[in-house]
C-alpha cells in the first residue's frame, strides 16, 4: 500500500555520517552538519493526501512531496517513508483506520488468530527497575556512529516524486539482509537501498508478512555493516530510546529523535481488518518516512521497528513500533522464503476477559489436530502470556512453522496444556 506525507513534527539534521556535534533538544536529537550522500533540493512537503482515510493513527510510512524529487537518493533528514502516493495509510499497516473504535477503547480484529477486544488496563507504567538512560549527548553520538552505517533509506519505483515511495530499513546480516515494514515495499516494482556511505543497491523481497507488517529484503554485498538486535521483552516504560530513519524525505541525511518508552502492549487496528498487537509506544518523534526503521535503546540495540503514529491533528508524539523479540523468528522464516507460523483459529470480537476466546477452529489446522475447541480461552503460548485476542497472533509468530509449542487454555473451569505443531500460513493469512 502507498501513503502520502504528513508534514507535522519534522526533525532537523543529518545522520548519514556521524556529525562533529549533535544538538540536543528536549527528547529530540538532530544530527546535523554531516556530509550527505547526495545533494538534492526539495520543496516543502504537501499536506496529507486528502484522499487518505482520516483515522487517529497514521503509519510512519510513505513520503510524497509537492514537487518531483530530482533524485531518489535519500540523504539526511530526507526520509523516504513507506509506500507511495497511490494509497494513504492511516492506522498501522496498509492504511487501516482506527476512528471511533480507538476512541471507544475497542479494537475490531477480523483476521485469523485475532479478534476485537476492549483494551485491558495495563500495569506497564510501573517501572520494575531504574530506567535505562542515555546520559549525555555524546552517548547519542556513539549510538549513531555504530548504527547509522547499517540503516538504509529505501526508495521504491523512483521515489515520491516519480509516483513511488520511500521508507527505512536496517541491515541484520552482513551478506545484505534488510528488515523493514511490509507496507514500505508493498506492490513495488523496483526497490533501491541507499546506504550512508553513498552506495546504492538494488533490493529484492525475500519474504513478507503483511498481517505482521514485516518484510525482509536482500541486496548484493559482502561484509556490510549490521545493527545488533536487542531484547524487547526486557523493555519497560521510562527507558530512553532513539528513533533513526528517513523522516519526511528531507535533505541532509537520516533524522534522529530521542524519547522514552511511553507504553507497552498497545494494539493498533489496520485496514486489513486486523491488528498490530502488543506494540511499544514511544514519544520519540516518528514521521512518515520512519517506517521500517529501528527504535534503539540506550546501547544502540534495536528493540522495535517503527511502524505507526497517532494522527498529529489529534495527538503529539504518539508513535508505535513492533517489538523486535516478537518478530525474530518471523524474520528468519521470511529470510528463508518460508511463511509464518499459523495456528488456525479465530477469536471472539466481543470477549473482554483475560486471554483470547476461540470463536472458530479451522478444520484440519494445527489447532484442530491438537484438540483446541470453540470456547477455549488461550492464556499462554509457550512462555508468552496472551492477555487479549489481538495478542494471540504475535505470540504464535514468535515460533516457526513446524515447531511444537505448548498452548495453555482455560476450558470450563479447568486449565489444560495442549501441544500444537504449528502450520505454515498461506498467502491470505501471512
């Protein structure tokens, strides 16, 4: 799907190469003064596409500018963002609209292994330990020095000025494997990855899971710089984070913003009638163009993939990112050309208790073979608790197709543990 740029909250500066200094404002860091990959001018971005759905959530995705961009090489704050001008994305992946559903605290999920549910109260705001802090501006400079070489600007179909789009990705394997959002590369005919050293490489999609908003790309290369993946399961509210990406496709290099983890376990509806579940919320400024880029912790490790923002007309600095621990297994699956793991159930959209209430079981599926029944409430998958219907799919996606996993369910007044050998999702359920 493709999106248009939203001009709000534009961070300044460049982080294509580590600048001599990093000017720090309250929770916003601008890496400026550094050399850029390519010098190109850009008119001020247009307002959001009037055809775009106007829900409370907007993906941090595709970029479109008022006038054609002379060259697709994203430099500095020039951030290609998600998919193109053809389709706007509001509310997570692929253009979902939250609208009154979010205002009412209700999320409608129609996808398999997910369902609508009223968001439960969360205790995530209670810190269990001292927050991980970035002590000085110099610490951010060290993060940029380590991470920026592995972060790429992604330009599709010639970029925003040519009817294409742009976004962000990061290299996870030295042979050229790149992770990004699926909405960044959906329907793209050509994909280019631009590195901070000026290199430009053709990219191809190894695999994508649109319902998880994840895609894995491949470029040719050896000994490419990589970024280290962290542990999002250990993240807590209050931890310092930095978002790095191609915000708004502005000229001058990748943009860098600083914030904290504002919340955990957020569910964001999408236009696919599904949810991105269990997301990390941050107040680090995320804008169209940041989609697919990393949210890193105080050590510079990736804890999440930036993917959505709340509509800036209604809120300020409410961004969402996919926890990296949730998708590590899925990244490996897609890298190998395999589809995600699949359980084979749908959950009750009206259930408000703890867990995911099974509404239907697909005949012959992994769930059916393991003995899951309509009326069972799934409360845990392996070691991962399931508190809402929307949280069932990401719990399953932590595992690989063909892997056996224990599923804890409530049935009547009993707790039962069932052993399930997970299926491989087909195209409609990926």
